[in-house]
C-alpha cells in the first residue's frame, strides 16, 4: 500500500475514533462509516460502534442494518465475519476468525456467522468456525465456538446452549426494530 494511502487511512482511523469518543448510541457516525468503507467493510446504513474499536480487517467483514457494537470491541478477521440485522453487543466484544492447526501450527482462516436479532453481553468472545442462529442471546463472559440453533440462550466457557429464548422475548424483537 502506498505511503500516502497509509497516512490517509491512519488519519481517518484517528478522526473516526475521536468521533466515537464523543458519540452516543443513535448519534451519526459519518467518519466511522467512511473508515469502515475504506477498510472494505460491507455495512448497512444504520449502525453504531463505540470508542476503542480494534479492526484488523482483510475485506471480509459484513455488518447488516441496525448493528450496535459497544466500546472496546476487537474484530480480528482473517476469514469472513457476517453479522445479521438488529445485532447488539455490550462492551468488550471479541470476534476472532484466525486459529492454528494443532498438529502443524499452520495458520487457518475460519468464519463467523451471526444471525439476525442476536444480543451479546459484556466480554463475549466468539472464535472461528462459529454460527449463531437468529433470535439468540449470548451471556456475558461466554467463549463461543460451534453451531448454535436459533432461539438459544448461550453461555459458559466453553459456551453451550443453556435454554431456549422464552416466548415473551417475541415482544422484545418487535420493539428492537
């Protein structure tokens, strides 16, 4: 990458960070959207990202409409990450697709796919080879790897399905939109 392009990207990253320091959920984040675009992130129009974002993107990150990501999130994607509509993450979310083969120690790219209307608590870590179905809740502190069906409450280290999302959560889904 040419030096001028690197400097432009670094300046845009710093300006977007300053913008996010001053913003609140629902605030316009124009510079942050420009930074995401410059990084090759596919995104919906309506989103909010808190301050302290670490983004190591290789052009394979997709954020659908109405995504909200709390402060100090780390998104480290070598493989693809797809996040569905109406996603909410509390502070300190970690999404990491890279791993190493235990036998050879060779680096591997994996994927993360998160469905629509998923809510992640504080300090959730989601690692590669993971798929979370629609209408799910991930408990605070969970370390998530694997395939989880729609309508699950997921928690623990390592994460497992704790129970189904209660039926009264249907009202939450309608209000969240």
